[in-house]
C-alpha cells in the first residue's frame, strides 16, 4: 500500500479507511492491501494540483493574488503541489471548478486542508445548478495538521448533471494555509 494511502487513512479515521481499502484489522494494526474500488471515480479535474495546466480552476475573490498553486515542502498531502494562500493584509479568496456530465445521484465532496488557523471563515462548498450552495466549514489548527472537511449526499437532480465545487477563505493579515486532494465521488 502506498504511503499516501496510509497517510490519508490515518487522517480520515478507521471508518473511511474501511470504505476505501476494504478492511482494517485492529488486532495487529495491519491494513488490507486492496485497490480503491473503481466506482469511486474522482470527477474533479486536477484535484491534487499536480497538473501542468491550472485552467480547470477559477481563482477569484477580492484578493485573488493571495492564493496560487505552489510547490512547497511539507505543504502538500502527497505530490509536490497544493493550492496555498497567504497575504500581508486581510483577504478573501475562492477557488472553484465547474463539473459537467455527472449522472443524477448522491455525491461526496472532500478536500484536505492545513494551516496556521485564525481565518475569519473557511469552507468547502458545492452548488448544484439552480440550487443554494451547500457548505462545510473547516478550521485549520496548525502546520501539517491535516483536516478533511467533506460534504455528503449532494443531490444532483438537474437535467444537465453539473455542479460547481470549491473552497472560500476569508483571512486576516498573515493567515496561511494550503488545500490539497479535492475529490467529488459518487
């Protein structure tokens, strides 16, 4: 099993691990070495920010320059890039992606985040066409202390099967953090 899966497993708890890898043995702390089921396809394009083309992401907000895809040691969950934010003054940023061609059904949106904390607000969001945004707030609690906010049961009932996903941060001067491995799975 790759170290990335083990790291994610440790962050998300035993329940999530059992869903992703099949089973967990508590008696001797061994992990089942099974592949992630193929029906857990991630519909987010470049959700780990490792691609060479960031055009699938829309960076916005009053101080959009406060966030960028960066390569920083220990500011990624896996790989070498994440969406990282920081500003010397108060800021508001958003990063979003519109996903189309989804079958009607229920989906879960999740991401990993870490940072210094103290933001006025920070949240993951999903908006189904014609609907109100659904949010999951997250609180950063320190360097390399990864959290996994998630939204479950996003009902896609529109005829064109699309939604917009992303995250928003309203930060104070010198707040910093990074977001990585964003996924939308059915």
